[in-house]
C-alpha cells in the first residue's frame, strides 16, 4: 500500500493544495489517501505497514508559483511549510522509526496564502496526482 498524506488548510489559498489533492485523487487500489488538513500527526498510525509514504504540502521554496519539488531530508530545516501544528521535519523523523519503505515529501510552491487557490497551484496538484498514480514520483525534480 502507498500512503498519500495531504496536508494544508483550505481556508488559506494555496495552502489548501493538500486537501485539494486528497479530494481529487481517484479511488485506486493500492493507495490510501488521507486529507490530514493541519494535523498530520493525527494520521501517522496509518503509515504502519505502508510500502511507501508520500507527503504533499504547500512549501515556500522561493520558486515560481506552482513549481513542484521533492524535498530531501537535508533541506527540511531551511524551508517554510504551511501552517500545521507539528513541523514536518519532526513528523518525518518520527515516522521513519516505523515505516519500512521510503518517505517522500513533495512540495508545491504557493502563490498566495489567502483567498482562493491559484490556477498555478491547482495545475500543480493535478500533476502531483498523475505522478503518484503513475509511479513517476522519482521524475519530480529534487529541491537543490
């Protein structure tokens, strides 16, 4: 099973990309998709036994709106994540203790954190869904 943890707040513009992906992700065998909203720590128990965990969140990486990157562990401390209670570096570190497979963080660069979600970020969300469904996560550029 591949667990997809979608993080964000729909009331904060592009920060809602995680919940957007969770709602748009088609039901598909082999995937468990969770809308973690702003409390991903409440969903970590679902990761036990997962072959792979993919975490999707709005991440301020200093890129153009809608840019998508895989965020490596060594970059987690120096970038800004959306507004959730537990910092993602701490969440991932905790999950690594009991997830047998790989944990991948996919960041989507927000345009705005108020109002409605931008077109650029919605399109990025669709691309992320496609990459996850078609096992193309490794094709997403790594944040340098």
